[in-house]
């Protein structure tokens, strides 16, 4: 595994550590996930599965024309 050195201001480092801690990840894992997401060329499998879930059984609702628009003028 490669190592990378980056230089961050104290405030940016503190914010990154806080975000990593909130996600219960190490700082390295949190930064790696950011880079992986930013450079992704494919949709995550979980999203693909969600989009295919239901098999087209969702009906499009009717969209009746609006009522009297003079009330909004």
C-alpha cells in the first residue's frame, strides 16, 4: 500500500478528523473514501440495485391541470 504526504491547515485537519470520527473511520479510510468517490467511473452497485428494485411497477400519478391561477396573481 502506498503512502502519501499531504499538507493541511490545522483547521482543515481538525474538520477532517471530526468527520472521520463521526463516520467511525480512521482518517486514512475517510480520505480514501473521498478520493474513491470523487474518481469513480461507475455507479455504486447498491445504487444500481436500488434503481432496478421494483421492476417498473410504480405508476405515474395523474397530473391534472392547476385550478384557478388568478388567485396567485
